[in-house]
């Protein structure tokens, strides 16, 4: 994928241009009032939009969660990692037999014990919580989106499975 190009639109908001591997161009305009406009262009007609869509802020966030994998992650991506230098973002599924089930993030003292950060939690009922706090109770079959260095994530996985290190 080519880099995303960004530009300010004074009095309007900000524009993002994305070119896909299939050479389709998407232009997303984020308005200062929260609206998002999405335009799709074909590489054969770079100045004529093939389709357009306008989303309100809440609609755009819902679509972003779907595209970002917060609601459903394909089976092939169960163990995917995104590496950004030393930072790794990974999805951990909490199996029913894990010792962490029913305990809170604070009780496990996740950040101090492992150095890793839980950046989101998705429950079995598909409800999601961004940046869950120390009172968030871990549930069986839920999924955690976590960030840290590889060693920190290994410690976190062990903490979730065993309830301690």
C-alpha cells in the first residue's frame, strides 16, 4: 500500500487519500462538524468519482470498528501481529479455562506486572470497550487487543492463562 496522503482543507476539515493495491483511490474528507465523506475513484478516470458516501460521526466510528476488526476477526487472522518497530499489537482470546476469567485488570496488575497495555476488550456479545480501566472484569471467550514489546506480550499471555507469573 502506498502512503496515505493528508492535507488540510481550511474551513472544512482534513482530506486523506488512499490508493489500494488494486489501484483504486479512496478520498476521505473528515469535516470539522464530524461528518465524513468517502469518495471512490477508478485509476482509469482519476478525476471522476465512481461512488460517494456521507457518514455521520457515529456511523463512521461503527464502520471503522468493523474495518479495524473490533467486531469480528477472520479466523485466518486469529494470531496476527502488527509490528511497529519494537511495538507489537496483538489480539488475545481469553479461553474459558484461563485463570484470569472473572478477575479484573486491576487485580491482575497487568501493566505493572507485564509492561503490556490492554487497549481494547471485545466481549462474547460483541460489545467493545476502548481502553478498559482497572475495574474491567475479564470474561471467557472475550478478546483483548493488547500492545507492548514481544517479551511483554508473552508475559501477559502467561498472566492471563495462569493468573500470575
